[in-house]
């Protein structure tokens, strides 16, 4: 009875469901807001975390997905127009630059903006001030997700890939690390180690110092992009099951799973909460 009560008190509680537009695909926190790009509606929604309401919608075009907020701007990639958009968080004015075909993810780190080009097999390095591509780094076929760990940019891949790549931001040297699983595409945000979603329903724990796989966990059906939570667990969304799995990274086990909206796709930690996008729906859900 006591254990059940403790579990209930510690379970995530839904505090708000916020309409965003059709098929929310990417999210980032910065400049006092949560920014959510919608693939279907083609807007970037500015969510006020004090009111849990959309305060502004900016047109970024259908196909807008991954988002980053840093270096004085909100950055959005659009895989249909092959564009990286820079959105001013105060004026909401946009500028754009064409990047390599079918951009999948965007990362701001080491003074640059990094964008994966799925079709081209390229990692674009963009100057955030001039908005020009300063280097095009060949990383191999079908690059998807990005992460920054231990002074390097890490790249995940889709389709036939069985390795992740470490890119030195200074020299642009590329080092490939086999992980023994197919499609190691997306990285959980905010974790010391690299937790990589692979083979649809596997999580790989990769040491960013050595590139070696430290552990593997099979969970769920079709995993999306997870994030570390304030209590040290990792929240991993499951698109097919429309739930979030809470992972104990020390014991490498699933603690529990809970409903998190249709097509639960991405988790963002921001403003003392965990935010979950419903890609098969049209909202973001805020949990505490």
C-alpha cells in the first residue's frame, strides 16, 4: 500500500495540453519561451511557460521540424524546402540559407550551427552571424540526429547504418564508431553519456570518450527523441505506442510507461517541466 502511494506521488502529472498546430515535430527552449515547429501547419509556435499558451505563431513553411535556440536566435530546419531558418526571438523576423538536401537536425555548439543533410550525406557547418556555410563535411549516407559531447559533434544515421560518427569541430576530422545495431539515429538530450535510439526499439549507451557501447536496452516499439529529466531518469517517447518510457540509466531498466499523446515523438526538458510533442496530433503536453 505504501509503495503504491509513493509510486503515485512520484508519477508524472499532466499540467497542461497546449495546441500547437498539426504534427509538432521539433522543440527548443530559450529566450523565455518554448519554441515548437509544426511539420503539418508550417509554423513556429512561441509558447509562454507562465500561461501555457501560444503567444505567437511564425510562418516557417510546411516541413519545419528540428529546432535549436542559442546564439541569439531560434533555428529551424525545413526538410521540404532544404532551408535553415534564423528567427529573431524579439522581432520574429526570419532569414534563411539553403543547406544540403533534406536537413534532419540542427545543433548550435562550438560557435557554429550544424545541420545534417540526409540525402547528401553531409554535415553543414554554418556561421550564425553571416548565415553562410563555412564547411561541408562528408559524414556518410543518411545522417540524422546531432549531439554535442566532450568537445565534439556526434552524428547519428538511418537506413543501413550501424555506426555513429564523431566530428572534431576544429579540424572537421571524422571518426566512425560501430555500435552493433541498425539505424542509430537520435540522441537523448541532456545525458552525460550518449543514449542513442537504434533499430526502432533499442537504446544504446555509448561512452563519448571512447565511442564504445556500454549497454543496450530493448524497450517499446518505435522510439523517438528522449531527454534527461530533473530526477535523473531518461524520458523516451514511443511514437507507435503513444507513451513515454521512463528509463533508469544506472540500472538500464524501464521504470514505467505512461500515455503522452498520439504519436509521442520528442521530449524537451525546460522551465522545470518535461514537454512531450504529439506528432500524430496537434499539441504539446507539459508534465511535472
